[in-house]
């Protein structure tokens, strides 16, 4: 039995908002749902599973373009797992690079904050460091 659910129920079941579901539909990530005579969207189990997949992938930081590729691989029984692994490893490398950059920013900001007296004086070493032009 294939039960059809409204966008509100699909949102609750998938952990997404109705607005995001409509966005994913418009961007081509999700196939267009059936509609009632009144124009209300109705989602089937397959679409609900796709929405859950999309939410999980977004939570891991994959872009919409990457998610489209992952969905295609997920739905392809002839896929090679190495293609999926390669995508995950590339994304992991990007995340590691971002973490490194954020750690550098954290270090610099910590040093700047430590160097500032933070008193009633107008002298501010943070502003002085930011104003340095190399």
C-alpha cells in the first residue's frame, strides 16, 4: 500500500520545512509530487525517503550539486561504490581544509583578544593589528 502524505506531514517526517521541500523540488533534487484537484502536493514513500536522504546529506555539509550526484548514485543499482567513496573523500578533504582555516582564525583572534587591555583607554591593539597593511 502506497500512502500519500501532504507537504506538512512530509516535513514532519523528514525533519525539513515545507519551504525547503518546495526548494528541493524546484531545484530538481526531488521529483515533482502528485497533486490533489485543489493543487496540494502529495508525497509517496519513495519521495519521503529522498527527503530524508537529502536532509542527512545537507547535515553533512554536501552542496545541492553534490547531493544531486549522491541521489543519482543511490538510485542506480549499477553504481560503483568507489564513485561514492571518492565523493565522500573529496568532501572530507574540503571539511579538513575549512577546519584548518578556522583553527588559524581562532588562533589569531585569541592572540588579538589577549593583546588588548580592554580598559577605558582608546588604544586598542586589535584595531591597530587590523589596520596594518602589508
